[in-house]
């Protein structure tokens, strides 16, 4: 079975957990240099550079020159297909949360209706 290159599309690029971690860091921080990501993620510099290269190739991150130091910035528009795909499951998640809430309420109701085994019975103590 042939392996699909990671640079085919955004889905393949972010399938790797370290690349997702890089995207998350960049999404919540100011644009940052690869060296900052190395420290923040605790990954070797060559690995971070390789992952950034994949993310650049599919357009998830862009390089901005700040002085002599290139910094990386997320390109949110490129991640939109991932958002749109995941959004399709929103109704499913809502139903799951409703079911969890319903079960919790049923259990809470059952516990208040029946005596617990921790309470001493009459004549015991």
C-alpha cells in the first residue's frame, strides 16, 4: 500500500501530532521563531524545522522576516477545510452531550430515590 505524502493537503499535514502541536502554539501566540518552538515543545531543532517545512508547503504557516530571524505565523484560511469537516460532526457531539446529561440526571434521580448502603439501618450504629 502506497503512503500518501504529508504535503498533499492540510489533512495529511496535520495528521502528525507534533505538527498539530506546532499549529496550536502558533495559533495562541505571537508569530514565533523556530528556536522558540524548539524550546516550547521540547523537540530537536531539525524535527521542528522539518515539521515547519511540511506546514509551509501546504500553506498552514507562513514565514515573516523580522530582522535576521524568520518567524512563523499560522494561516487560518488554510485550516478552514478542517474546520468545515469537523463542523459536520457538531450535531453528533450535541446529541452525545444530551445523552450524557440525561444519563447523569437519571442516576442522580435514582440515587435520591433509593437509600444508600452507607446509612445505618434502624437498630444499627
